[in-house]
């Protein structure tokens, strides 16, 4: 009997299916993840989105409520519940995020938790996949929204490394990967590498 795929592979496939708008497939992969890890909040939030895209509002609500039982302050679940229970709430259109942005690629992308994170009321307004700006300072790199609202900073060791590479000509883009009441994770992708780097 073949071994089941590892959890990391299922997560990769679940994200890939969602970004391709293959919602039935996304549901299948997230349910497999939850059979291994019933308390996986990321999988539950992805499952909510898939149900919502297919118009299965009752299943989306039930899944969101599961998240809120596990994490009462989960900002994604709170936002989903508000959208699902608002009068005549429209079902969100399919996502149009470039799939390449969310998929990790060794040597090209890195997910990192920010330090010196802004207040939770500002974090609550962010959405996964939202592009953010990286601004090199003398010893650190700050992260802000497109309108300049400060969100946090990259860890000192990563900041130092990226500042050197940016000075050599490398270019990077960043987006919101995951959000919590007191944390923010971003994914950084190298978009251009200098011949000097």
C-alpha cells in the first residue's frame, strides 16, 4: 500500500489548486490535510474560501466557526464570518493573484515573521496576497503598505543580507503570507539578480 503524501506536499497542492481557481480540488486537498491535522487553521481558512467560491455558504460558515473556536481572534476567520453573515453579502469573485507569488521556490523566495510589528487594528485590515513595500534603512529593512503605512521590520540578520544584495543591484517583491493578532508573516521573492551579486 503506497504511503500517503507528506503534509507539506498536500499544503503545496492545496495552495496551488486555490491559486488556479480549482476549488473542488482545493477542497479535496484541504480535507486531506485536516484528516491528518484537524486543528490546522490555515487549511480551515483555505477550505472556507473554497466553499465560498463555490457558493456553499453554509459549509463556509460552519468551517469559519471551527476556526473561531480554535482561535477566537483569528483575523481571517473574523473577516470571512462578517462577509458571510452580512445582508446580501456577495460571494467573492475568483482570486486573480499570480500563482508564482505564493509558491515557495528554493533560493528565490523566503517566508519570514516580521519584528516590531504594528498594532493589531492595522494588521486586521491586511489580506493574504496583498503586496507590500520593502524599504532599506541604514541597518534594517522596514515593511509598509503601498500607501506607506508601517507594518513591521525584517529581522536584523536578514535585513543586513538583503541590504547588501540590494546595493549590488538585486530587486525583491514582498506580499502578506499570513496574519495573526500580534504577528505578520511575509513572503519575499527575488525578482531580479544582479550579475555582481
